[in-house]
C-alpha cells in the first residue's frame, strides 16, 4: 500500500541501526537510496549491496554532516547521480555521557554539531530543491529525551529538544510548498548505539520491564513509522512528533 516508486531518499547515518533498517524498507517501497556514514565504509557498502539486491539503486557517501560544506556536497552528489531528492531522513546522531557540572565543553559541542547542526545543514541544503519541485518529505529522528529530558545526558536531551522545535517551526514554514516535516521520537532501541549500557543484561531487562509493551524495539520497528511519514498515507501530517516507544513515555 505504501509506494515510493522512483523517489530518492537521503538517510544520514545510514550504515547501521535505524538508518540501515530504514534504507532497506525504503528500497522495498520502491525508492532509491543515498546513505551517509562517517567511519565504517564496509557497513555502508553492505547496505548499498542489500538495497541493490532489492532492485533499487543506492550510493553511500562518507561525510561529516555537522559541517556545512559536507552537507552541501552530499546534496550535490545526490543531485548529480539521481537528479532529484524527494525525502530527507536526518538520522545521524550520537549519545554520550555528560554529567552537568563536570561535562567538558568539547562533549557538549560535539553532540550539538552532530545531532543539531547536521540536521540543520542537510535540511538547509535540501529545501531549495524541494521548494522547486513543490514536493518533499523531511523526517527528523529525535528522542523521548528531547521531550522529558534525561539525567546525565542533558547535552543529548537539549540537542533532541532543539530538533523537535526545529521540526515544528519549519513544518509551518514549508507547508505552502507541499513539504511535510515530521519527527520520529524513539525511546530505547536495540542498536549498537546502546551496546555499552545493554551489555549489562540485568539493566537491559530492567528497562524492558518498564515498557508497557514489554519489549525493546528493533531498528525495523522505528523504520516503519519513518517510511509511513514519507508516504502519501501521511500527506496531511506535518509538524508531528511521532512517539515510538511502546508506551514508556506518554506525551502530547
């Protein structure tokens, strides 16, 4: 029922976790895929191969999207290869420890550069193309932390809260151009981003029990809502923060 045939999607941080799962689901829906990565070229190449096995075209681009020049290069290379950009998924992000009062300035700045600046630079570069097409979908991957805060991760919560406000602000700005802007806000997800905390089996089980649905989601559980928001089924949804957390955090 979801058909994205011949549409082109850029997914930042698409070599692993939620980004990789989304890349494959977009391909199954008929889209061609561009993923960005920072370090793991082998993982990125594996995602590209998997997309091509599904009959769609794909390229991977090594890029630090937290830099304006890199973001512009990703957009330029996508346009050169595909000639259009229909969907942008701002997924690249980091999650690190940082207790307030002892957090290093470098830790704060790195989180803002990757999580917040990266979203801004890619969006800023893509919007003129979408405006010209008078069509587009932008999906920002935020977090429950951006809504309720997260102790000892205030820098991460601040970056995701900024992402949520940015989503709402540009949704109203871009609506007249037929560009929908939404956010998917996961809670815990069983990805390598959380390997350090989930290596403690007892802690992982404790967190699982807190979730009403009684399971920690896979990346595929988050990819589904992302693809939904990129489809025509969601054409009248914009400025929305879609919580995908099994009921663990209930906010309006």
